[in-house]
C-alpha cells in the first residue's frame, strides 16, 4: 500500500479590518471600477498594528486542528510558507510552534512567495511519504500589505493579509496528495520582486512588479503545470472536481478554467474578498470550500500557484 498524506482538515483566518476599493480610491489615483474590471478584487483584509504573520498563522492552525479533530501535540512537523516573516530570523514557524505549545518535531519556513503553500505542501508530503513525519501542519500566512508601496497604484490595490492551514496525516490508501509538481526560473526575477532585504539593502523594501509580464507567465506556466499534474496521474480535466487556484487575478483564474473547460461552479474563487494574499491564498480558498461543504471526501482537487522567482507549482489531491 502506498503511504500518502491525507488532508484531514483545513482552517482559515482573516484579519478583522476590511479595506474596500473605494477606501483605496480615497487615498490614491484609482477607482473601484478599474480594480474590479482588471482584477476582480472588491476588498482585502489588512492586519492590525501589532498583529504579525505568526498570529494569523496560529489562528488558522487552531481552526485546521479543530477541523481535523486533532490536538497541537499530535503535530511533529510545521512547514510555514511566508514572504513576510515576523523577523528576519528565526523562522516564523518556530514562533507558531511555541504559540501552539509544541516542543517536539521540526518547524521551518519555506519561501516561494505566492507559490509558497504548494511548495510547503510538497515538502511536508515528501517528509510524510518517506516516514520522517506522521502529522504535519502546512501553513500559508502573510502580512503582505507591509511590503506595499502605497504610492504605487499598480501594486498597492492587488494584495491583502491572511492565513490558511491544513493538517496532513500519514495514511495508506487511495486518498491523499497524489503528486506535487514544482518549478522555478530565476530569470523571471525582475518581473516581481522586493527591492530590499537583509543582505542587499538592509531595509525590508517594497514590492515591484511588471504586471503584464507576470500575467503572461502566469497564464502559460499554470496551464503547463496543471497538465503536468494530470499527465503524471493518467488523468484528464474531466476527472477534476475542484480547481483551487492561486487568487491573484480573476482573469487569470477564468483563463485556467476556460483552458481546462471547467465550469465556474468547479472553481473556488476568493480573490474578490481576499485579494492576493500570496502564500495564504490557496489554503484560504481550500479551507473555505472544505468548511462550507463544497469540497467533499473523495473529490479530486487541483491546487496551483505562481509567484515571484518566478516559482510555480501544482498539486493533485484526492480528498
Ligand atoms: N488604478 C487605475 N489605473 C491603474 C492602476 C490602478 N490601480 N494601476 C495601473 N493603472 C493604469 C496604468 O498606469 C496604465 O495607465 P496608462 O495606460 O495611462 O499608462 C493602465 O492602468 C494600464 O496599466 P497596465 O499595467 O497595462 O494594466 P493591465 O491591464 O496589465 O492590468 C494588472 C494591470 C496588474 C491588473 C495586471 O497586469 C495583472 O493582474 N498582472 C498580474 C499581476 C499578478 O497577478 N501579480 C501577482 C502574481 S503572484
């Protein structure tokens, strides 16, 4: 029997403060209409002062543990995907570990920007498959708005804060993560990056993006990696019950759905309410659709994401 990682439960957390497009239009040269037409975004959540990535991550993790029917003490691996760690070091995952009251196992961060959750899922899945972990928390958590230049309307309107988490458990059978597919290509650096860091400038820096360039790469690379995941499992788009895509832009999401002839009812969309929460976007969407009963045990789910690096990936999961 194949040892696999089953997703036992998922949890989401969004900061209380909601910022609408009209709120942004009051402080920069943009409109609700422009943002909705180009991106599908209507609002985003923004973390409060003193609310850190680890705090969002802990709340999402507690909800994921409750959904899975497990206690924090059952966890022996925490993989946290984030681009906005509390501090340059230690890993924010260790903050989460301490806040959950855990002292055993390993906890570390993974950095693949918006693709981070898919990368983190792949890492944890491989730990479980080889027997190095039994029960893992995989978290995507971001206070991404802290990287924004509020004078750059081309990026400031696109992002939000939040966290999502899943509990993975070793299991023998047909259910679980069937395969993960990861890619990166550092030649894409200039399309999407932060102009700062501890080793280069000593400042945190701000997001810089060539929007059209990222859009073009997103459409082609996500389509390729979904096909790669289907081919690896001898499946076709007809087998997909749910697409849970990275929530960056409604037009990119619709492009993927059209490419694979998926009706809109099979695509989980949160970008209108969450905007792009980077590594948190996929687990936030997954948690929402599991929680409201759309995604059910036995369903075949495709997760996909792309972000700075460029880095991109997909996972095929039998729930
Ligand atoms: N409000 C109003 N106008 C804006 C604006 C805003 N928030 N941001 C940019 N504009 C203007 C531009 O200045 C430009 O004006 P100009 O024609 O006078 O020069 C015009 O709108 C068109 O800008 P452009 O960048 O060509 O628009 P676009 O159709 O490519 O849409 C994005 C911009 C960012 C929405 C789109 O490129 C995109 O979504 N890219 C992918 C981004 C992404 O997903 N990033 C994260 C990946 S993890």
